[in-house]
C-alpha cells in the first residue's frame, strides 16, 4: 500500500477496528489527541446535539491527518440522545446501571458519524440516526447482565453492545446494524471504492 493509499482509523475502538478487519480492509490505527470534553462543552452551548457526533468525527480525523500527510484518515463518533440529553459512556458500574434503568422501556436515538480527512482537509463525511427501543427488562436480568459484561459496559455509549449480550436488552431496532455498532460500513466502503482505494 503506497503512502497515497494508506488508510488510518483514528480511533481506539475495538468494535470499529473489528468491523474494518472483517471487511478485509488494510489499515493502521492511530488514536487522536482530541479533548472531547472541551469540544462537547463548547459545541453544546449553541449547536444541535444531533450534530455533535459529526463535529467530533471531524476533529478526530483532522487531528490524526495533521500527523500523517497524504493518508486517508477515518474519524468516527457516536452519541446517544434521550429525553433532550446526551449520554456519554458510563464511568462506573453504578453509572451504567442508572443509564440502563433510564433507557428501559424507552426509545433512544444513536447518532453515528464518520469523517475522512486528507492533508488536513475534510473530504467526505456521513452521519445517520438509529432508533432503539429497550424492553422492560427485570432488575434481576439487569444485575446478571452487568455482572456478565463487567468493564465492557464502560466502553460504549449506553452501556451495551449489540454484538454481544447487550442485544437482549432490546425489543425493537430501527437503523443500520453497522452504524449501531459504531461505523456505517456500507457508506464507508462505497466511498473507498469511489476513490479506488479498494477493488470495485
């Protein structure tokens, strides 16, 4: 792979890494140094919450692009919106429990965004919402779920992953499966084909 076709994933997410590996993509992985908390605090004073994921994806791809000129840098982010509030990854087991109890028997929105930068310029981006309805699970199930997942509940917004036990939390899902996992793979692959970075 030449320097002009080097693909970089600007994320430490194991889920996104796995999605790209499963699709047969050759890429490197470099984590951005973006301070997400500052961006969130600044943006949410005047911006629309549903746009935050795309703003963060832009920031991540641009940050890593500045270190790797000529490369195609993929930044991605995901936000969970419910009842007018943005939810972050749980910071503790109790935080995860509280979040899941609030979302129980309710529908929340996941906004998933992907951005590609090259030579410090955004050249492509995409964002889409998904809507997920949690079932009215019992406190006993929640306790067993949290015990089984352990620290995994702190690695994704909402405290769940659909590719695992988290799927049992839901009764209805309306959205692209890959986007819910963290990366709109079909849109991303289509763009990479257009740029002749992968076989058409």
